[in-house]
């Protein structure tokens, strides 16, 4: 099995087609923070990849992360490709989980 890392959600998911107000995060002056726009390119996934598992960090802001992961799932979906999203437990990153397993 091979793996790749996008580095951040923007690289993985690209931007959003339109913005929606975040239900709780507020930007300056009390305005709703916005979920990013969806017109920019995202991390390339070669056409020959038959299965893609996207890993969401449990330590990130959950609404923004879930929206970005859903964008990534839709963006990378292709005929014949299975795209799944898995999240770490709330407050935990996959990196923390892997480190804990190697220390056992």
C-alpha cells in the first residue's frame, strides 16, 4: 500500500463552489466565518488509483474539516474508484494514534 499526504485541507479538497456561513465560528466584527470557495485545484490523484482513503484529523475544527473532506471525496470520485473518508477520534490526530502504536 502506498500513501500520500496533501499537507492541509485546502490542498486536499480544493476550494468550494460557494460559501456557507459557519454556524459557530465568527470572523472579525461578529460576521460568520465562511467555508472556503471551491474553484481552485486540489491535490492530484492519478487516474489509475482504484481506492482512496481520506483521513480527517480529530483535532481540527470539526465542521470545517467535515466540509473539506466531503469536497475532497466528491472531487476525487471517479468511475471505478472507491473513495472513503475516515476520521480520528475527537481531539486525536492519526499521527498521535500512529505514535502510540509504535510505542506499544
